[in-house]
């Protein structure tokens, strides 16, 4: 009987040790260089999970041991994201640019560095997993609509528009105050709010009731306040080459409107490309394309 008890106890201890080892074996395959990670995300189509940490941050280390070491978390992050461990002391400019105010901090971003989710402070497995799954579900690629639907869009009424007048000194269209039938005008840049995207690094949709014409383009804003911000400082938010894709312009000599979803910063300026493929080309050789179109 004693031998059986000892054998059972040994087996129990062995199983516990094996379970403990299995848990400890789970880990996230962190990258540590942001730029290659964004290139990898562009190629794979995955979102980027940026975990901001520092050697002096106790809760960052605790979260690595207790949360990211859990198999469910590690597997999800490794399979669905491009995980990047960002040293906040090394990347101070990036921390400031992304408005990281405390550690630990996690940002889930698109390959174009558009912030999709902010997660602040220490997170347990139970808290973190639902956030990650919800973000993935909300940002799955959307299949294009069938051509027969796209060819017959249902017009959405917007505020009345009249014949615009624009001068070299005033790039804003000056509309006459004459009532006109409601007409749907397709907004530029996918209808996204330029100041909203610039300030939050998130895809903020504009609203038709907050519309404005600028440099021959119809812009939508998310609120009256955002529209006023743009009107006061348009140069702060306006993209280079009036939003034309520099890759298409340099490679083909054609003007193609870029999109905010495929924007990139270079030399402190905002450049819009027209597709993920064009963005990938631009990110790989930004100086080549910028220098090619700057003089045009």
C-alpha cells in the first residue's frame, strides 16, 4: 500500500511538472525592429501588435511572464499578428508620436501604422484575449462589392451644393448661398476625416453633413469642430501632391488618387498611395519616389 501511495504521489508530481513546463514553453515570437515588422505585415496582410516595454518596467515583465506566456495568448498573437517588442527608451520619438503615456502599453495597428486599438496597463489573459479577438473580427479584409451593385449606388443626400468659385489665393470653394437640390458628391480619400486620422492614427469616417471643398476635392469630416480645424490650418493635414499616389505618378506618369488607409510618413510629410501594392513599393524605396515626383 505504501509503495502504491508513493507511486501515485510521484506520478502526480511528474504530471504537475510536465504541465508547468508546457505552460512555460509558450512564448511570443517578438520582433524588435519596427520597420521590418511593418514590411512583414504588408506582405502577410496581418495586423501589427506593438508592445511597448522597458527594462525598468516591472509590470511589463510581469505581463510577459503571466499573460503572454499563456498558450492561448501566445498562439493567437503568433498566428494572427506580427508581434513587435518596442523598447520605449530606444524608440522615444515613436513613443511621443504615438502618444504613449505609460507602460505597459499595447497598440494594434495596420501595416500603414493606423491605430486600430489602444490597450493600456497590465492585462490578464482573460482581459486581453477578448480585446484581441474583437479587434481581429472588426478588421478582417472586406470583399469588394459585386460590380452590378457598384454600378448602381444608392445616392445619399448631402447638404445642398452650388457652383463653386476658387481662386489661387483661396483654395477653398466659395459657394453661393442659393438653395439647390441635394446631390450626392463622392468624397475624396474614401470619405475619411483628415484631421481625425492625423490626430488619432485611426480610421475616422467623415460625415456627409460636414462637407467641404478644397483644391477641387470634396472632403468629409467627423464633426463641425474637425472641419473648423482643417479650415484654420489646411496645410497641417493636407497630403503631398494633393493626395496623388507618388508610386503611380513616378512609375506610369499617371495621376491616381491615394487613400488614407495606404498613407505613409516620409521626411515629415504625409504621402498617400493608392493600394497596398503601391504602399509596399513606397515603403521599400520612399526616397526614390519622393525625389522623382517632387519637381513635378
